[in-house]
């Protein structure tokens, strides 16, 4: 695990503490160790970057494949109230905050870095932009651009405060034949440079995405901490507008290994997902990995 020079990611360094690594097993593991070793600076956000991640993790034990110089792999760390982070009626919105912050960042950096969204020939009603696939994926017309793994780490010697770690993985400059699954895509494939503009370098793109994510995430976490219930209501409205999952057939993989098929109907006040099953009965999904099935399921 080697540390990269202190001059990389200048835009992110302007808004957050940065730890930059050439290679590591998992940026979330590095982040958790920083907290355990009392090396986390609770004033402001910290971002742990890795050019290459060898054992990246997704939800429910899934793996995240990263390509050297082709993937965005970073963990965003912030101190939060333990009471808020463990409140079952509210803590689901932390995951939504992470997802919407990344979407904010991508929607900002694409037009501001000489890029435009590439029109897609998929026959659906989705707009040509990134959307949230509940609960933790970033998609473009249903194709997975990336995902987010959230962890809560207790702060030593201060039980009132915890550190939330959002591990973000995105496919940036990856060709179709290098993508991990047929349902995956990359920023290189869903955007195109404006005339007389080149596609940004991977590190400059990662820097722009991370800096914009920090700005959005810091603001959202601050507002959530000040007025949790009111902010959750406001965020729910935005998520309902930009959630690709709603109205789609879904396959729910529960943590105990069981599955459930249905149609995604709405996001609830606690950030859970309501689905109707094959018998048209309403079911609530809290901690599950939701995969979208073909319409003729």
C-alpha cells in the first residue's frame, strides 16, 4: 500500500482531508482503521482514494471490481450523531444522502468538464442522465455505473458520535469488454466530449467527482443533522423523482438467502421500499439487495 504524492486531487483537497493510496484492499477498511486508531479528523470530511482496490466490497458480501486507472474508488468519511445514525426511522436516509450526493456530482461535472450525456437507444422512459437504483446503485437507463457501500464505525472514547463511511465505486474509463457484467456501463460509454474537447484524464475526472460529492454530501449531512425529520421529507421528494427502480419489476435478495419478486411502488418515510408481490399484496423491504428483472418476469 503506497501513498501517492501530496499534490494529487487538488480540488478535493480544497474541500476535504485527503488520503491518497496507490493500492489497497478496500478504502472502507482503511477508513475504519483510521477511526479505530484515533487518526480521523472529525472537523470536516475525509476522503480516502485508491488508484487500485484489490478486495473491494459491495452490499451483502458482493465484490466490487476496480480497474487500474479506469475506476473511481474512494471512501467518504464524516462524523454523525450516533443517536441519528442508529434511529431505524431515519438512518436509512444516510444511504440515500450518499446516493443523491454522487448523482449531484455527476450531473454537475459532466457539463462542466466538456462532456455531454450520450443519447441511449434503450426503449424506456428514463432521462439521459444518472439515476438512483434503490438502495445503493448509480445507473444510466438501468445500466450500473457504480455502487455505494455504507458503514457505521464507532468513534473511540465518544459514544455520542460515530463515523459514517460511504465507499463509492464508479466505472469511469472502461471499455465494454472490460466491464464486470453485461448490466454494467462506464462514464466513458454514456458520455461524449463536446466538439474540440478531449475526454478528461482518469485522475482529473476522479478529482472533480470527489470534490463535487464532498460539497453535496457535506451540505446534506449538515441539514439532516439539524432537522432530521423535515430533511428526510424533503429528500424523499427528490428521491421519488430520481429513483429508477419505481414501477419496475424487482427481485429482492434478502440477507438470509431468500428472494421475493414484485413491482417497486414507492419509497417510504423511513427510506424503505414498498413492493407489491405476485398476489398484489404490499410488502416492505428494508435491508435487501434489489435487482431489476425483465418486464416479463
